[in-house]
């Protein structure tokens, strides 16, 4: 009987310790993200479908970059996966609950086949980076010189 009481007391103490550790952990976790900017891109993949290789003008698409956090986000860098891509951004700083527009321009010259390219956005926000993707298939005949 005495051992059963001691066992119950040990279990109770263990339960109380675990509860207090979990509460402390949750508090630290909430504090670490409180007051930060959070970059959200809802539609991060755009597909152009099939594009003729005869298209010579730039093709453009845009992405909305929204700050759902509590602090200002600064876009520090945008890294493009291909030299055929260029970009414009409406604002390199995004206030809380506001949106900036990222326009990606694609030069289809000298490209052929299925292409999947990306732009990586590096903000000073909660997440280290966000990636947007552009997909398309360039079709048409290719001349082979013999």
C-alpha cells in the first residue's frame, strides 16, 4: 500500500513537471515568432501551357507577395534560375497586411521543350525564403544543319 502511494505521488510529480515544461516551451515558441513579418504567396506556381517557339516578345506573369505578420518585410534579394528571366517588384518593403506585386518576365528566344524555372525570394521575414515557379512548354520545329 505504501509503495502504491509513493508510486502515485511520483507519477503526479512527473505529470506536473511535464506540464510545466510544455507550457514553457509553448511560451518560448510563441515569443520567438511574435511581431515578425510573414511573407505569404498564395498562387506560387504559374503555368503558361504550350507556347510557340516563334513568340519573340517577353511573356510576363505576376505573383502577389503579402505580409500577414506584424512587422515590415524587406525583400533583400530575388534570385532567378535562368538568364532568360528578369523581374520587377512594385515595392521592396511590404507593410503589415499589405501586398507587393512581383512581375517575372520570360524571354522565350532560343528555348525549346518543357521548362520549369523559378525565382527565390529572400525576405527578412519568419521564413528564410519563398520560391515561385513558372512552367511552360515551347513547341515548334527545329532545323538541323547537316
